[in-house]
C-alpha cells in the first residue's frame, strides 16, 4: 500500500518532491480531480504513468506549471492565449499551445505532437509540489483509463494503490469534473473538452469557441470514458422498475442519491463521480435525471454521455 499523507506539511512536500525528482509517481489533489503526477521531462517517469493507467500512449498528458516563467519555456503564447492566462490561471483551464523548439517535456507526454497542453492548477497542494520539485508535472486524472475520475484520496488508493509511490490527501476536490481544454493553436480558439470552467466565461473573452476540427481534436476524447459497470440511462424523468434513480433538484420519485437537491450545478459536479462510484457498487442499472445544459451542466452532460456508452 502506498502512503496516504494528510494535509501535507513542508516536510511531506519535500519527501513528495524527492520522489518526483527520482522519477516516481505521486498522486495529487487539484481543484478538479486527483492527478497522477510525475516529472514531465523524465521519459521513464512519464512511461510509468501510462502503464499505471493502462492509457494508450497516443493520448497526451497535461503538463502542470505554477507560473508563466515555467510555462514560456514549454510553449509559445499568442496574445489571445495570454489574455486567457491572465484571466483564468491559476484555475481549471488547460490550454493547448504550440511547443517551443527546446521544450524539455518528454515526447511521450505530448504523444509526439508539436503541441502541448498546459494547466496551472489553483490547489495549494498541487502548487506546492510543483514549486518543491521545480519541474513541470505531467498529470492525467488518477484513474485507470476509461474508469470514473477520482475526487478523493481514497478513490485513488482504491483504484491504483499498487502503482503510486505516495498519495497526497488534500481533501475532496472542490469542482469534481476535469479542467476545460481549449486549443489556441489555430486561428480561432476551440473547445476540445468542456470542463470545470464554463464555456460562457471563456467566450466572454474570446467570442464563440470553435468546435474541434479533425486535425486538432483532443486525442483523448474517446467516446467511452468515465465508465461504471452499471448500465446508465440518461435524461430519465422517472426511474423504471429495477433502476436506481440518481436525482437532480427536488424529485417526487424515490432517489438512490441526489446530485443536488437544490438543483445547484456546482454541487452536482462535485458529487458526480463519487455518487456514480457508490451507486455502481450497489446497482446494475442507474437512471439519471436530466441535467440542464448551461454552465457546468455542459461538462456534467459530456461525462455522463461518455459514461453511458
Ligand atoms: O482537471 C484536469 O484536467 C485533470 C487534473 C489532474 O489536472 N487532468 C486530466 O488529465 O483530466 P487527462 O489526461 O485525464 O486529460 C487530458 C486531456 C485529454 O483529453 C488529452 O487528450 C488532452 O487533454 N490533451 C493533452 N495534450 C493535448 C494536445 N497536445 N492536444 C490536444 N489535446 C491534448
Ligand atoms: Mg482522465
């Protein structure tokens, strides 16, 4: 069993940073989901992440940074990209950018592309580890490929305990769905993955976001993902016989769980993966109430659609 360390102190952050510098893997909390972090510039360490997740190596990883000093070594920022950084970093926005010529990140982490995904997380533990390790951290969500994403340290321990050297426990994730991924490589910014930062907030700055073109589509946007074993039925107004009902908002039906009784999308996003995980242990069929498509609802519905395939 790997160590789970609570509320990391200065000493434990140093210990975690040493593991990273030695090419190991540390599970870290971010404000979105837990990540499996390794030194992005160390090819062997990055290979270990792919192996731990059973992730196909054509699906590139996000490199996590703390500041523009580190970011500008890795990628070229257009004025439009800088505007987004200014407004949303640190936070749940991942930018896909052209790599610099001398970018030290392992080609495995970028799946051999000439672009790189960068994110500056807001969570104090993630920031602390990047600062202590003094390198960009490649970190995908800390779940086996295709499984539900982890929003607590215990989820990580349950799924990947044999494959991580240390788990830093920073409490349950605030947002609960992954970062929004925006490509700023082409003429116009494109939304590659809806996520924790609602589209409307980005579009207030960029104008309408493009849909991903074939060429720049996120290689990781597989149709089936986040998948529980149970069969999911979406947009269910009411449960059918034999189905557990996952509600949203006030419900006149008997619910097995409710993403948010008050109909709050933030609360629903934070509960999404943890509730699916618990219901999946108990039921074979889960019906899920309709979730409005606005704000965080776009990311929630995206995850549900992939989970239901
Ligand atoms: O909230 C998050 O983003 C979490 C936390 C740990 O930071 N991380 C996360 O990583 O969700 P992951 O690996 O599960 O998802 C990264 C997404 C994938 O869909 C991947 O295909 C896409 O980003 N991506 C990474 N590099 C890319 C690139 N160069 N071009 C296009 N898409 C890229
Ligand atoms: Mg993931």
